[in-house]
């Protein structure tokens, strides 16, 4: 089996998928943080392509950075300036070749994540 990485961003305050969230993927090696790609969520709150496709998968430590502030501003969500949540970094490890699904449940004042399926 080969591994790959996906996500799904849901706006829990509005009760809908979060369309238009920019997401950066980084690989972490020691103190080095290497940018691999940027994707944006579609109308279903998912990216059109796998964030880390099978052909590029390697075990290790990664970071997804969700640009929540830009999305919240565009969606008209209430909030002060600066926003309580702007960029949300999630650092996690992938220890085996498997499907890693890292969803983000988002609102203007909180978020949660988990390893999905």
C-alpha cells in the first residue's frame, strides 16, 4: 500500500464546507521547514487533488497551514482586527504508508482536528 494525504475543511459556525481556504504543506526535517505546495479548498471543502499524492509520499513530520483568517474575512464571519484565528498550523507525523486524512473543523473562535479516514 502506498500513502497519501487529504483534508476536509468544514465551517462549523455556518454549517457548511469551507470553500476557498488556502492550505500550505510543509515537510519538517529537524529545524528545516520545506514548502511543498499550496492548494485551495473547493465547494465541498476538499482539495481537488491529494495534498500529498501517492507518488510523492514519504513518512516523516509534516505541517499543514490553513489560512483561516482570509476565509473567515471572505465569508463575512464576525471578528475583530486582528482576528483571533488567522493561520492555523497543524504539525503531525506519518509513520507508515497509509491514507492520512487530517480534517479541520473551523469557526471564528475555535477549531479542532483529528486523524480521519
